[in-house]
C-alpha cells in the first residue's frame, strides 16, 4: 500500500489519508508488534450506512469497519461491516425460523452457535430444539451457497425410509444410525427437506 501524502487523521489505531494516486488509504498499527498494514478503502467521509443511518468514525479502525454490499457496481452500497453482520445474521435467523415453521416440526428453542463454516465471517449458525422426542438437535447454517442441515436423533433413524426420500436429490448427503447431514441448494429446498424430515422422523 502506498504512503500517505495528505493526512486526514491520525489516532492510536493508525493513520488515514490520501496517497499519490488520490486513493483513500488506511494504515493500521498492529497492536502486538511495531508493524503497520496498509489498505486501500472506499472514502466513507460523505457517506451514511443505509442500515444504521450513521456515518463512519474517522479513526483508522473506524473506517476499516466497511463492506461493499451488492453484486453489481450500480446496486452496491457501502455499509458498516459490523452492521452488515448483525443484519445478515438476523435475516438468516428469520429464514431458519420460517423453514421450521412451515414444516411439521414445532420449535421450542433457537440458539445462536458459532459458524461451523471456516470462512463464514458473515454467517450465523443455529441450533434448534423441537418438540419431538426422537430429535436431539437440528443444526442449520450456511456454507457458501448451500444450507447445511444436521440432525441428531435419540432413538435412531430408519435409514431405508430416509434413503428413499432423498434418493433423487443430487446433493451432499450422509445418513447413519443417529445423524442426518444434508445440503440444501436454495431456500425452497431447505423448506422442502425440513418438511420431509419432519414427516419421517
Ligand atoms: Zn451501520
């Protein structure tokens, strides 16, 4: 990253400024060593995050809290990364609840658990308790584009019925005596699989 030629601000966490190419850059001080790391970022000074309707703290750490949300340049919006994570996680919580609600499972509890997908910084995983004596837990969470469903049972699984129900589904799936693992490739498939499982188990 390039050296700052016009300093905007300086604080304990690092420096913010403009480099020789007119780019907005941030140099972050490493808390543990004397190292510094430079990043080219979007200049957020005139912007407001559409999630919280607030601007950015003009500290090195403050402006690092940014994420460009959207697939195309035209539809993108700069948001606080911290806001995006909270919004995304709540959105996925709603999806999980909706998936359970439309099945025959009756939810009695939902718990936020650490993401079990290593690069899932913006995803939340959930453990759901249902009113079904055979089910120990249902764990759901996103792995990149797929939704992972993992069910542990108390009394076991009728493998013949489960194999048969999912025989035409060309997805990652693994069924054994007490666990079911399935990957759903869309929200519709997530809803469908949970409905089938709520009937079978
Ligand atoms: Zn925000």
